[in-house]
């Protein structure tokens, strides 16, 4: 028997009316249905009643014409805002969406546009961001919401917890946090929030929790060393440090290093400790490489540039910006400072005067407790230390972001110059076919507003790059091929291959000789057919992005980093995907891996034939052509079969 509440008959009637109205007018209003759903949600047993009506309200078109109609693109952090701070209508439609995804995750409802695994990941992350509701104690902001929205959300969350099982949620949440951390993202605010919420649950006396893996995750932020094992607070820890012996200080340094490199997260206590080591009377500078967890390369870089590293620590390492310690450690460990101009560029960056616009943007995003230049410098360290950790946020700026990644990895002094121009002068200059292209005065590119859900460097630099990229396309005018053929080498750098292949005709947008396109890709990139030549520099490429049902979503820019055998002997393409999470389901069993198959932190990978099945555009060196005729017909047929049963349908007349 389907659960009911006093208001469910009215809700059922509004659903029927909405379904009939939408048949006549696809844009018919869903306001009455949402109002009725809100009444049900506010009643005892309301979430259960709505849960058992998921198929009904989905079929009636409650989500049609909204972002919620595309569940695969929904973002957990935005969902939290919709649920906890949205108006009544937004809160209710978000609640219905989450009940729908809960049903998908549990196998009670099959949705054509999102898999059970993806739905479970989403629900897990949303619940992680709302774990404070687990104890049933509402915060003041929740209690003061109109229309009893706070208690409604709490009831919804309790239902989700009971449906999923708390242990299952916590286990899944911990696994999800580690999965994200394995990719070593630069922006870890959401992850830190998840860990904080886990910590609140673990230490809530009203909850019976015993999860060792969760405790280990919490310890990396709140108790990484013996000296702060009980999370005493930064002020108490700061007062303790002068009493530590040399052996105790070394134990602290080793604890911080291990916790940081195991997770990619940095404890605020680490910042306090590192600044303590810089106190002249302490004489603890010999422990700085230990605290940073440096190996031979990193230690050599530190010893060659000791004064600069000390200046960076003194200038920007504060509790609020502790995460920059990992960026600094990775920058040293990668040997980036052995690139001659980089040290000078970083020294300039420390002193760089910022424009009023840059300062205002950074202050809006990060607050006024620290100077804007400190936030930007922290972003520079993180980007140079973690070139594969940068993400585009919820912005259509994949082309610009793969540029940031490639320059941070391959041309860091050039990146520092771009950042200086953007932050100081509000202008970036690039060359296109012999002429200078300035970002000043250009209209907005694909991103119509400045992105604020990204790292500090992206926040300042990407709008300029986005505008220039679009301007280069305009300067191309009418040409006989895809414009990316001319834009990419000029925009990204000399290392982009001058050879270019696109699967669709630029004029007709129809696929032409797909088999030859795949054959050329194998001959250019597969070591068995290209003479064993590795990928020397990351190469920009374009994929036909598909959803979990293998349907075409659009073109998306990525960067091919390397092609190699994985530990199981399978040939894989390892690539950088500027999406915030590179673990994705592209349908047909094609799920991008981020660890476990030889990936380096931040890389995604796929078996060669699966990657080739989604390839749309690639560059190559025409002077290093491989053995086209040696590529087996069976390999090409396998790739074509995957493509023809998925995204190419959208390109057929």
C-alpha cells in the first residue's frame, strides 16, 4: 500500500492536472503541484509518501523546463544551497529531485538520464554537506526559515538516512571523499566541509558511530600529530610549541608531512607549526623540508632557493591559507624552481600590485581577513604544484582551463607572466598569426560572468583567456576546416601539433570517413603503430561528451597527456579533464578511471579503444606519421561500433 498523508489526495490531483496541462502546453506552470508537494512534505510521513510517488511526479513533468530535469548535471554544493537557503518553491523542487535520486540509487526507479551509481554519489555528497541535521538539532538559520522549511528539510534528511542506512552512508561518504582526494583537486573547500561534517557526527554523543576509516580522515585535519592529537585549537597549540624538544618537533614535522601527502589536505595546525619553525630563536629551519615531506628533488630545490621559500612562508602561510603548504611542497618536489625564470616570477608575484578590480574580486570571494595578493599567491603555488588539480567549476571554460594546466606543467614562467598581466593590468596579450590580441575591451566569451567557484588564479585569469579564445575564432573568419586547427597552436603554445583531424565536416557538420579518422588517431598515438613515440607534450583534444545513457551532450576540451600500458597490460589514454570530478560515466560501460589503473594524481584514463570512441578532434605531428595500414580493421570496427551506438546519432541527417 502506498503511504499517504492528509494532503496526498490533493497532491495526486494536482499531478494529474499538471500532466494534462503539459500535454496541451509543454510550458504549463508547475506551481500548484509544488505547493501541494510542500504541504505533503510538511506532514508526518510526508517524505515517504512523496518517495512512493516519484514515478508519478516525474511523469507529470514537475521538473520539465528546469535544471532538475537534467539530473546528471546537478551539483551537490548547489543542491545544499537550494535545500537549506532557497525559497519555498526551490526547496520543494530540490526535495523532490533528491527523493527521485534516492529512488534511483536504491534501485526503486530506473531513470534514463542518470545511473544508480551516479545517483548514489550525488546523494552521498549532498548528505555529507548536511550531516549537521543528523542529530535532529536545527540551527538558528534553519529554525527561522518561513513556512516551516527548516523542519521539512530535516524530516526529508531523516528519511534519506533511514532509507540508506547510516553506516552505509558514512562508509559511502568516506569512500567518496577518498575518491575525490585521489584526484588531488586544488579547490578542496567542499571536501573539507565533508570532513568537518563527518567529524561532527563522530564526536556527537547522541550518535553511535564507530568508523575507523572516517576517524583516519578526520585526524588528517584535526589531529595529524602527537602535539595536537586532541585538537586543542590553534592558540593552545601555538603556546605549546616552544616547550617541545627537538625530537618532539621532528615527530610533529613527520606527522604533518605524512598526513598531507596521504590525503592532499592540510591541517591548520601545519601552518602554525611552519611559522613556528621560522621563528629566529627556535632554529628549526632544518625541519622545514621534513614538514613539507620533500624527497631528494624537493630538498635540492629548497636548498637552492631557501631564501625565496622562507619569504613565501613568511608572506602567505597562515591558518586561513594552510592548503597552500601542499602547493608549495608539490612545486618544490616537481622541480619547478629549476626552470630558471620561475623563481624570479614568483618573487615578482609576491610583490605584485593588484588592480582595484582584481583586489575587489578576490576580497568578494575569500573575505578581507587577508590581503587579496596573499590569496592570489596561494593560488599560484597550488596551481604550479598541482597542474592537474585545476577545475572549471560550473563554467563553460574548458578551453581556458586546459591552458592553465598545460602551462603550469609545461611552461610555468609563461603562466606567471599571464597572471601578472591579468592581476596587475587587467589585460592579457597573446599573439595570433603575427598580430597582438588584447583581452581589454573584448566582450565576454563563453563565460558571461566572472567565475567565483574556482581557484584564485582561474578567477582572475580565465575571463581574459576566455575572451581572447573567442576573439581568435572571430579573427579566423571563414575557413575550410574547424577553427580549432588554427586557434590551438597560437593559444596554447608551439608544442601543439600542426597536424589536425576533426571527425565532422566544419561546413556540413556531418561525420566524414570516421574510420579514417580513427585509423589516423591510432597511427599517431598508439605506441604499437606510431613507432613507439611517446606523447612529448600534452596535446589539446576534443571529445564528444556523452551522458550515462551514451547520448551526445556536446563537445568538451581535454588534454591528452600520455598513452601507456596500465599495470594489467592494457593500453590506456591518460588525459586531463578540466571538470571538477574526472570520474564520469559516459554510457556503454565507459567509465573514466581516476585511480587503480596507473593514473597519476589528477589524471583520468580509459582503455585506448574506449577513449577513441568518444574522440572528436586531435592534433598530431605531420612529420611523425605512424603506420596507418598496420592498424587492424577489427580495432577500428570496435571503436566505430561504440561511436555509432551512441553520440554519432546526433550528427546523422
